[in-house]
C-alpha cells in the first residue's frame, strides 16, 4: 500500500486543479503495512486534499459562547420582565405651601368659587400655618395659575382616621369553627369560647355543624342542645347572623355570624 508523509504546514486551499497537480509531483511512496507514526494512508490523504476540514476561527468560537448561556440569558430577561411588570412608579403628592412652584395662585373660597389670581406670598401670610395648609388641587398652564385650597389640619387627620377605620372593617378576617353534632360537653365548651373570642374581636365567624364518619349518630336532644348553645353564644357576644342558615339540622348546617358594629 502507498503512503504519503503528512506535512502539517502545507495548506490545500487552492483550486481543484492545484490539488491534482500536487498528487502529480508528489507520488505516493510504497510502504510497509506496519507504518510508522506520522504516516497516513492514501485514502486519508485524498480525504484531506479534497475535503477541507472546517476550522472554527477565534471569532466564531467566541460568537458561539452566548448560545451556551442562552438559558441563563433568557432566565435573566424573564426575571427582568417580571420585575418591571411589578414595578409601580411612586405617586407624587400635590405640593403644599412653599412647595407650590408658582408666583400667583387662585384660591377656592368658602362658597366654592375661585378668587382672582393672587400672589402666593400674600396667600401664605393670610392664614395660621399651625392650623391650616394650602394645597394645590389643580396644575396651572400658560394662561391660568394653579388652583389651591385651604385645609384644616385637624379635620384632615380625622378624615384620614375614618378612612383607615373603614378600610380595616372591610378587611375582616373570616374564621371557621367546625362542630360535631355528637360532640362531648368539654369539647363543646372549648369551641364556644373560641366562637365568643372571635366575635368579640370583630371577626366574621362561620360555624359548620356536621356529622363525622365512623362516629355515632347524634340524638334529637343533642342536636337541639348544640344548636341552642351556638345561638346563645352568638347573642351573648353581641353578634348576629349575617345571613340565613344553610343546610339541615342533624346533617350539615352552616351559620355565619358577626358582632354588631
């Protein structure tokens, strides 16, 4: 079999004719089958001549790196999108007193009408700053100055407290208590104390009276006693039923109660 010594410094990048000419001037010498290191077969030589190996350049190698990190990049982009989606810009409060950026303002009087444009300095000197403050309620433009209104600090604080109290009352937590019709006296007393505590704290309570599997069936007297005990506890805690009972006594019954406000 013929072999050719591989020259690693030689570059076969010419045309097909140049590569054939190379074979013409460099015949393949005969060699023993036990070839030494550094010799390649004729088939391998022809493959190297006619099939140029694809060599990745440094730039191509660097360009392929981001593909390996594509999942991390995509995760970062998704996280960034979620972060921006949940972002809420801060709400700017209307300026008051000296923070109003205008030399002239129009003040809303007690009748709800607008006074003529007045210098801001004169308006600020006309009231007691410990009891009142001037609030800009409408921005001005090129033709009209900002509209402002005088507020009493004490009245504003009371109004804010009333709003906060209303918000707390609208977020009353619902508590649930489950009772078995055949419950023993000790457990019933404990659950009724919980019911009374929840009602006194202003919580809305949902009492679920039901039967449990693999438990004995309650008697008629037990059903009447448990139901009457629940109703008496609601009344003694100052609560009332917020809606009609749902269900059937002795099977499953739901009572919803809340303390009177």
